[in-house]
């Protein structure tokens, strides 16, 4: 998937193909488009249209905003296909109704609002490029930041968790799972609902657990999914304790040595026949290959977490070093954007 300038008609496509259009100048406006979406979300513009078409004046009245400015915003959102304009009124596009309403079952509203926190991190990109010093976002977030971050990550899981749960292999008869860095615990919730005999412990930093606990309580799975505050890099993970260990969107925070050590500790915590499942975005195999998203997140996580993305080969090397037997890598996004690297602790082989 690529984000960028898109032609709206054959003439524009032809002009872009000539290379004579100053694409960089036009794409530099993209933050304003993103800001329009987040502002509309925060002020309740989409929710104001929940019950049907309304005029700009009616939307402004519901949102307590200026009518003229609100009309300008709605007109932009119409060109962006978030709303449609008919007969003097605006109405929600189907995708906006599905994803952006606060009470929609799979709402990503909190993901959109979390972008404001992430933009603050991205503002440090120039400093990072000049000096190579990344941010320590987990060590510097305020209480409000942590709350926004956890709500956003939980909303993001609305999209990802059911999809991943269908693909994560679970050993036959598995009863105990450790979800490392699982924060809101929704991945564990969905897996445990899919596998009735499974129970999960979700290990994450104390700040994450504080704000994740209310989110997990809503799932009413407290008898099978429990939060544990701690640090996976230093806490005792146990020995022969789990049939399944998940590390979703975790290894991009750590360097090679740290991930290698973490894999060894996870291997010791696995029971014979248990699986270690690493799930993450993947670093493109070469510059210009593997999609724009992988390259972006490789840079983004280098900025925010000292590391960046990894390849399947690198993940497998950690698992082999830990005494595990890697299974076939699973690329879940066309072009290799996100994947699962699974390894098994073979019975009779010490981890």
C-alpha cells in the first residue's frame, strides 16, 4: 500500500506520468488533509451525521463550531470521500460510518485521535536525522499520553485482532499463553474466545497496565485473561510454563542483542511442543522493495524506539539461537508488509 498523490482523471494520470508535475510540493500538503480528519473526529463532525444528512449549519450547531468554518471543512471531507453532499446536506460515507463513529462496533476513532500524539514524536525527525539519537517514547509519555496511547492501540486491535487470531497457530491442547507487551489484551481475548481451553497472561509495563485495565474489563474475560505489570526484559518469565508465547508489534522496539536475549528467555518459558510467535511489520528486503509502509515504519520505529523493523531471516536467527525450531514464515500482507514468524520448542530438546 502506498500513501501519496493520486490522479482523479485520465488527464491528471497522464500529467503525472510525464514527470513534469512537482509531486513533492503537492504531497507536502498531506499533513493538512490528515489534520482535517483528526479535527473532524475530535470535534464530533462525523458523529453529528450519525442519524442522517444535515446541513453545515446543523452540524456546526451540534459540534458548537463556527458555521462558515465547518462548511469549509465538510466541503474538503466531501472531496476526500468521507462525506457526500446532496441537496444542501452532508451525509456520512459508508466507510466513515463503519470506522469513525464513536459507538461503531469496530470504531477506530481512538486510533485517529492517537495520531496527534504520534505527530509530536514525528516532529523530532530532523533532530534524529542530524544526531541519530532516538526518542524514548515509553519512558517520557505523560499519564494523559499513556491513556491516549492505550485507547488508540486498543481501537487499532479492532481491525487486526480477529484477522490475526485466525492465523496464529495454537498447539493442540494448549492451556496457558503469555502475551508479551500485549497492553490492552485484546489479542489474547480474541484467541481465548477462539480456543476455549486457553488462558492468557498479558505482560506489559506498569504505565500500560494502569490504562489498559479498564479496556480489558469491558471484555468480561477476567477469569481467563489477566494483566501482569512488569518488564519482559528483566522479569522472570518462568520455565516450562506456557504452551504459546506471543510477541506482537514488540521486537521493533529492541535491538538485535536484546531480541536475541528475549527469545532465549521466552524459549525457557515454553513447554515442550510450545510455540513462540513473533508478529510484526517487516523491513523491506531492499530499498524500494516491499512497499512504502514497511519503509515508513522502519524509519518511524528507529525514531521512536531505538531500533526499527526486522526481516524473517533475522527473527528466525533469534529463534534458532534460543534452541527453537522455526516453522514456515507467514506473510499476511501482499508484498510482505506484516508477518508471523513461528518457532516450536521441540520435545526432548533443551531450550
